[in-house]
C-alpha cells in the first residue's frame, strides 16, 4: 500500500500545473475580457465631442437615452428582424440535415459533409464576394431579402453541426419503441425525438442568432443600402462612434450572459434530476 | 407450433412493401433537400459565379464579357504581391499567437479545472457575444496612442511619446488572434477533453513524469484538434480586413481589404473575383490535405 502511494505521488514532484498554468489561463481570460471592459467603461463616459476615445468623466445619461439616434435604432431593428427570420429558417433546415445524417446512410452524404465543412472554414470575404457576383449576374436587388438569404446560408452548417453533436448521444431504440406502439413518424418526432434533442436545437438556434447579429463581412457585401447594427457601427467609425453604441453593446453582452446562465442552470437542474432518478432506481 | 405460426409474418416484416421501401429510401433526401438546396443556391452556385467572373474582362460602364481572361490572376497576384505577403505574414502570426494562447488554457480547463470546467469554458466564450466590430473598435480605443493603456505610461515617461502599438503588424496579428480565438480554442478543448483518462493514468503508473505524459500521450492525441484549430483560425484570419482597418495602418494592408475595395469602390469585379478565388483554391488545398490525414470528424463534430 505504501509503495503504491509512493508510485502515485512520484509524478507530482514536477508540478508545473500547480500555479503557472492556472495563472496563465486566468491571464488569457483577462485578455479576452479587456475590450469588453473598455466597451462597458466607455458607455459611462461623459464625452461631448464626436469621439468617444478619451475618458472625460462618469455619467449614466447614455443609458437613459440609448435610442435617440434614429438611424442607429433602425439598424438595430433591421438586425434583430433579419437575424430572427434567419434563425428560424436555419434552425429548421439545419436540424433536418442533422437528423438525416444521424439516422440514414445515403448517397451524397460525403459531398454534403464537405460542403458543410467548406462553409464553416471558408473566409467570409470569399463567401460574400461570391454571393455578390451571383446577385449581380441575376440582377437581384440588394437589401433586406439578400441579407436574410446570406444569413440563413452561413447559419445552416453551424446548426447542423450543433444538433448532430446532441444527436450523437440519442438512443434510436426510443424511436423504435414509439413506432412499435403505433406512433406515426410525425408523432414520433414531435413526442419523442424533439423533446430529447430540444436543448441541442435551442443551443443551435441561439448560436445562429448570435452569428447573424454579429456578422459584418458577408452582410456588408449583400446589404446594398440597408444597414444592420454592425454595418451602422462600422460606418460610424469615420465620424466617431457615439456612446449609444457602447450602451447597446453592453445590453447585448448582458443578454448573452443571462441566456448562457439560464442554459447552465437548466442543465444543472436536468442533470440533478437524472442523478436523483438514477439513485431512486 | 407457435414459432412456426409467427415465422411467415416476421419474414414478411423483413421485406416491406415497395411503397414503404421507396418512402424509406427517399426520407433522407427529403430531409436534406431544403437545407442542401439553400446551400447549393447561395453557397456552391455563387462560388461557380465567382470563378466565372474571375475570367471575365471589361468594366462597369461597358459591361463584362467572359473570355477566359486568366490575365486577371497574374495581374492581381503581381499587383498585390505585397498585400498577399501581408496576409500570409499577419494571418500566420495570428494563428501561431492564437495557438500559443489557447492551448495551455484549453489544457488547464480540460485537465485541471475539475467541476468548474463547464463554467470556465463558458467564461472564455462570453466575450464573443459582443459584436465583432465593437470588440475591434474597443481594442483600437484601448491601444490608441494616448489611450487607457499607453497614455498613463507615456505621462510618467516609461514610454517615449512617439511609441505606438496601433498601425504595427503586431497589433493587426493580435487583433486577428483575438477575433478568431474561439475557432482555435474549441477544437483543441474538444480533442483534449475526449482523451481517455485511463491512458494518462497508465502512463503515470509506468513511471512517466508529467512532461513525459504530456509529450508522449496528451499532445499526440490532441493533434487533430490543433490542426483543426489552425485551419479554422488561419483561413478566416488570412482574408480578414476589419482588424487591419481599425488596428493597422497604410503599411499593413491585406488582400481582404483589396478584394472589398475592388468590389465596392472600384467595381473591378473580375479582378476582385480572381483575388477572392485564389483564397478559395488555397482553402480547398488545405481542407483536402487535412481530410487526407484526419477526415472531417474533428471539423464538424463537437
């Protein structure tokens, strides 16, 4: 027994992981949050000129009037609308692809996989300019509709991949049981499959929404004169970015934090329930 | 007796009616049709048009004609050789920086963060909820010549007053590394997380110290994730133009910027398409290489 303990403890003499690694990991987190902290601090800056770069003094007045710039508010609205539509379409189409890939072996699946990988890995400049050449060739007027076309396109692969990861742990016997008990394919899907993969589908929908709201490059190629929030902010940099942008950015960040916390809590509760049921059984 | 009575029915069950078999064979195609169709129409077809446009000649006023004008490629590559070099240099530096920053952090979270693993992973990803454009502008504010970081250091004369971070290759590279950090972090974390802990334990039981365990067990097993991260970070970083726009200067222009300008300002579509298609060919080459060694699993699962 003593010999065994000695053996197990031997590697511990070389403990690089004791403080260097955790310190490094926490430094990385500081680096990741640095621009976010700057954004939030400058949302409270009492600036009077056009540029919100130098710290002047503390104020909360930008939070009292975040939507006073009409074109900015319009751009936020456009962003939310296009991202919501794109999210719904992409989530449905992406989930269908994930289901097909999980359950069936079919001809052309390798091609589909390659297209998904290429779409995720390709540079946005390439995708955006390629889409633009297509729209130019067919004289498609650029605007809200072309933005939605593009956003659905680049969200589908992320949804398919996310839902597929969730499906990997899915027991097909559950579906077979439902069908043996006389459920139709639709009943099986809505009563058995969907409730089980729902966390994955919701996570995928959120991811799609986030990347649509965030996208600048592809959207800028196909937007024409329509402005989304990132496009408005980019255009504003030449004249000076108003503090309202920092305020809206802060709202977006807080929204993201809240949604992730909700997910984390829901998962913890679900895990506890599973453990409790396992303990009872 | 009962068994023989059941037998014909189950034999029939093994071979369902033609209608059912056709329906079953068609199901996967019906499921993928809308999504795959959307991708074909708005992703694959545009790439074909990009290739066609890159071989055209003409201009916005007189119109463009397709005449297999390969000259766009040689002209573009020669004219923008410096910008291509910048793309490779800054994109490469950014990928290296992201790898050096992400790997130890991912390793620590996967192996030593214990029950707080999920929380740490979430924290690492939280900043990316904020728009990419705003994040980059914030870096510009933070690193500006008299900004919150350099201003105080210059006031107490730790730094000379003409010291700059902005408009340097380092600023652009670190901006790119920051922007595409999740694409490096997530595949590396996923491959580390998947490693069977019993392998680590048995290496320790066989008298390996931590460095040896890392070198001979953990690092080789994490390589698919590392290469996936390098691919997913490097490809978008090479072509990005936002970071270079905010954090770079006149001397750091990358090809992404040139492509965007040629499309939106100069309307030289054939030249811009040729430059963009060079990237597409590079991407395809790297993906094929990756697929040969590792398959597509690491790129699209987890």
